[in-house]
């Protein structure tokens, strides 16, 4: 009789001593029902094992449900950084946009600055808005002390990009860096492109007044630009 080949989950279980419940949870990550996948990710994160990490990263790249993806990220943060970090650093170079985006998102949640070298200019300007937004958030969390101004200059090259959610994400990232972004914003506020000027002025307004709403800041900036101004909005 031919010997039965074990599924990868069972091979991992034998190697790591995982019980049947853990094996079932790994299988559940591929269930067609999102509710089952969500519970499976919760179980895996609640009983972390090094052998789970590869499967979790793999699922992040293809999972269609936002809440399940968020739980997968949480599960990864429950595992040792020494195991998760190398997997995530490889994943940010994936050809699949969702794989890059989720790996960057997870790096931002882990917050280990050893992930900083992976935040390249190419990722900060990635053609996919979700990847770029994840890169901006990760960069702000991981940037080493003293490199904030350089990061601000790179982020400022993306001003005026995309629709509201993308612009809001970039403004939040820039504001999170603090006053070091002011020189980059002043330069952007004189750009030939009216969208860039508007976004720069709105971000500057949010930097001065964090409680100001983004919509209000954008509308005020539009008025300034329409009047031919490039100075600080509201002044």
C-alpha cells in the first residue's frame, strides 16, 4: 500500500508538537467562511508557535476579508519577532500588492526598528495606494532618530496624490513626524501643481491645529490656492 503523504499542517504539527486543535486551526485559515477563518486566526494567535508564522504570512497575502486580515496581523504580533521579522522583510518585496501592504502593516504593529531598512523609497511611492499608505504608516513608526527630516522630504513628494483617504493617510503620517516636516511643506506649498499646494497647506494647517478636521483644512487650503496664495492657510 502506498504511504499517505501528510498535509503540510500535520508535518508542522509533528515537528513542533502541536496538538490536533492547532492543526485544525491552521486548516480553518483556508475555510471558505470568513467567520471560520476569523476564529482560526484568533486560535492561532492565542497559542503562538514558530511553525505558524509562515502560514499566517501566506494567508495575509490572499485573505479577502478586512477583519480576518486584521486578526492575522494580530496573530503575527503574538509570535517572537525573531521569527516574524525575517518572513515579513521578505514579503515586502512580493510582486503581490496585498502581500506588500499587509507585511508593511504588520511591521508597523510590531514596531521593531530593525524593519526600517525595508521601508524603501520605492515602497513609499508604490503605485498601489494601499501599499503606499501602509508604507507611510510603517515609516513613521520605524524611522530612526535623526532621520525624520529626510523621511519628511520623501513623503512630501507624494502630496496631492490620490483621493481623500490616501491624502488623509499621508497628512496623518506627516503630522506624526512633527515640526521637522515644516520645510518640506513650505517647498510643496509653492509647487506648480494646485493639488500639491492644496494638500501641503491643508497638512500644515493640521500640523498647527491637530483638532482641525481634514475636510475643513482642505477647503481652507483650496480657498488660499484659488486666491493665488502659497503661504500658510489661515494666515
